[in-house]
């Protein structure tokens, strides 16, 4: 099963990576909430979206396996 396999070179399972990416997305989202500079806030929100996208890709792969 894909969730049980360690990722090459990282030692983390797919599930661990997915959870890590979701945590990162949440952290960037929190930072964005407190950011007064619009360009910086937009950059933080973009990082949050990218981490969430990575988490969703892992989740989708694990459902197909």
C-alpha cells in the first residue's frame, strides 16, 4: 500500500508527508492573516495553496493505490 511505503530519500511515509504539508499550509495561512503588507500576504497565501496542493496530490495517489 502506498501509505506504508517510505518516500525515497526522506524516510517519511506518504501519510507523514501529507500531514506535514497540511501543517505547513496552515502555518503559512496563519502568517498571512497577520500580514499587513498585501504583497507579502499574497505570497504567504500562495505558499499555503502550494503546500495544500501537494497534500492533495499525495492523498489522491494513496486513494488510487
